[in-house]
C-alpha cells in the first residue's frame, strides 16, 4: 500500500497526500477479495494504519484516509436507489458500488482545487501585492486563476532552504512571470521588511484542525504573527479533505515527532543532522508548525469562505 501511495505521488506532482492515500485505498479495494462488509472495513482500517505508520508526518495523509473510511461507512448505511438496503444486495454488486462511489469521491477531491481557485481569486484586486510561502498547490492555482482573469497584481514569494532556485524557476514563479505577473523572491528573514508593501498574505495547509487553526510548513506561524502585527489579512486556501480531527493547543501539541530544537553540548554531528533534515525535506517530510485561528482572517474551501470559528461546524457536517 505504501509503494502504491509513493508511486502515485511520484507520477503526479499535482496530487496531494490525502488524495493519493484515498486512491491507494481504492486500488486496494479493487484488487482485494473481501467477501463481507466487516472484512472490507477491516481491510481499509488495517492498511490505513500501515500508511500512517510509514511516513514521518501522517497528518495530511490521515485526513484523507479517515475521511474516506467515513465516506465508505455512510455509503454502506445509505439505502441503494431507494429500493432496498445495501445489506440485501449481492455483495459483489455492493462492492462495485463502493468502488464507484470511492472513485467519485476521489474525483471530487481533485476538482476541489479548481473550485477554490475560482472563489479565492476574487480576493485579489488590481494593484494588490500578495505574500505567500510554502509552495502550496492551491495557492498556485489561485494566483494562476487571478492572472488568467486579467487581475494586475504582484507577488512576494518567500523561499525557504528546502527550495532550490532551479525548482522555483520551473514552478509557480516561472508560470506567473510568463503571465506578466511581477514576482519578488525573498528569504524568511526578509518577511517583516516586506510587510510594508504587502496587501494580503495567502498560504495553504497540510491540515485544518478543529479549532480553525492550520498545520502547515514550518515558517507559516511566523509569517502569520508578523502579518497580524502589521494588520495584514491572512487567507488560508485548503480543500475540505484536509480537515482533520485534531485540537492542538500549541506548537508542541502536534501528534508527530520533530527535531527542530536539537539541544547539544558539543557541535559534533550538527552538520550531519542538518544534512539529514534536508534529505527529509526533499522527500516531503519537512517540519511543520501550528498557526492558531486568531491569526487567520478566513479559510477558503471548495464550498465557500469560512471564518476559523466555522470549521467546527464544517467538521460536524462531514463526520456526523
């Protein structure tokens, strides 16, 4: 299951971790022969656990697997075509229905990014300067949509250590410049300096938690604090399949282990430790931080614009 998951991510750079996890589970169901509902749910639960234990930071991945399992359960509980309950159907027919529903769920998850882009692009007005960081695919889609709509704006892009200049030139920055959008690339230490020129900040998220905060690439919390101090709005764009049932109270309350603070009494091994960290970042295992809801102006998902306080209501709709 993990090999399938990594293969999907490697072959489609636009695929998010939650959707790759969902598609891995769909492929698992299509190639596995469970003969009962109980076996099907057990199979999904077991391989979801394998996936979560195979990555250093399973937050985004678990958002997809948990939501997909919930979707499967609700599909099993719903009447089939208004004629008879799924329990009375032939299991093969029901299994085919599950696979069809799962593929539909995955397709809708993929389409979410485009719908967010069309909503969030309206936040960017002529003459605006947008600060962004983290390399979010959703933010890139929003910026592309605004450019294609003829909005004249500028972008300040924060480049972190894990992003090489070559990668930046071949990605979002190059596409925006090709569309005639001026882009300034700065380092993390220049964020405060640039805020005087900024109209708004926009970031993506690995996970949106129950209190309306977000878990995202390291540095997002710092950016949010600086933007708040200068009265600049911070918008988060994220698909609803990234909503996760977590309620962190602070930076050190996340359900993952990170070695951001590695206290040493000698300098032996510092270079090797940093080299190992860079390798993990290149594999997509970069460090993350938690941005609390009071620093966020609004969240934009495929179903609309929400205040951070409305996230709990959305989670209730999804899960209950």
